[in-house]
C-alpha cells in the first residue's frame, strides 16, 4: 500500500482525500437509498434474507463510491516546502504554513491504518485516509507510517502533541501535533 523512494518521499495508494463529514454523508445517502429500495421491493415485510442482501448492496455501494474517489497520494519534503501529489495534481505548501497535524500516533500503536489531517495557517485542512476503515496490523506498513510520521514532524517542526479524548467526526486521528507559537 505504501512505497518510499528516499527518506523524504512517501507514496500512499488507494487514499481518500475527502472530509470525514462528506464520507459520512456518502454512507448515509447509500443507506437511505438501500432502505428505500428494500421498502419498494418488500414493503413492511421483514425477510432476513432480503435484509442481508440489502446490507450487502449497501456495503458494496459505499466501497465502490469510495474506491472511485480514491487516488495515489505522494508527499515529498524539500528544504522549505511540502509537495503533495494527489492523483495527477501537484500542490506545494510552504512548511511555515503548516500549523498542525491530527494523526494516529504510530510510535505508540501498532496500527497500519492511514488517518491524518494537515492543518494550514489559512484555516484549510487536508484530509487523508484509507479506503478501507479496518485496522489491519501490517508490520511493514506500520513501520513505513511510523517513519512518515516522524519525518513529517521533524521536517515541519511540530514538537508538541496532545491526545484528543473526545470523538469528533471532523478530526482524523487521536493525537494533535502542533507548533507551540502557532496555536
């Protein structure tokens, strides 16, 4: 899933760069459409086999929509900037414009799930997550994510962090890394 060419270049495959709230909205729309379909076919009759088929269609629909919206994302660090390639578009961000990062702490966990949000000084955020929302334990991917997190924190100079205790659909990750003079 992830490839790195040198110490400052990283590539993630099948990554969604949609806001978490938009992903939730996609899931909700597919759920409503499947329930309407079930009602049109079955009415108010409950048949377990049809419920299972409807659920399978719902899961398949969500996965197909998310896979269609996924792309390969690569990150490269230069002296003064972070270069992000999403699919075929390249965007350059000055390191000084990055004020924070919500992420899983790959140094403390064994997770190999990609989930992070980069906060920019102008109030915008960049969201990145895996297409699949399971938390597989892949040792090689975890090691690469741990190296990516440590490189990102060092390159962008995000020395402080705090654990986020509350659940929030707007945030990706359990830890917030930040510059002390910016927040």
